[in-house]
C-alpha cells in the first residue's frame, strides 16, 4: 500500500510540474505604426462628369511613380506624400478624353509640410490647393 501511495504521489508531482511548465505565454505583438497623415497635399478636380475615372499620380522628378490614386468625376482629392523617393515631386491628374489645366504641379517636402514649387523655386505656399480643371480633349 505504501508503494501505491508513493506511485500516486510521484504521478501527482509529475503532473503538477508538467502543468506548470506546459503553460505557454503568448508574446505581445507590438502595434503597427499608424499610417502617416502628413505631408498632406490636396485640391479640387472640376469639369468632369461623375462617371469619368480620374487618376492622380505623384512622381519623382525623373518620372518614377511613388503614389497614385483613383476616383470618379469632379470633387476634392487628397494624398499623403512621404519622402519615399526624395523631396521633390510632380503631381498630375489624368482622365481619358480630357486635358487638365494645369498639366502638373511641382511640390517640395520639408518635414511634415509640402510646398509648391514655381519656376524652380520653393515657395512658402503649402500644397493644399492643387486644383485641376478639365476640358474635353476635342473641344470645338
């Protein structure tokens, strides 16, 4: 009987040890970095019917596309441009069958702000009114 009790106690000791060591701890996964909200560039698209898709392109000065987005028709648009390809970019808006005025804007990033570039010089004007007016490509 003593041997039976000893075996039972040994089994209980093994089980209690395995229960404690068998616990798994789930590692905490650090939260993702929030999407950047700056530098923000924005403007208005006008002159387009609601069913015409528009593509906004942001490219480096050598033409490498770093960002693009689509929307339907006229309205406001915005994009966050980060320093993925430098600090100077061109912004264009394209719609099939239409020509935009202006054709493009050049912007310069400085910290959390995007500034308009005119005649090769960075201005103090923020890139918050990059408006594109569209006219039909073959207007009479």
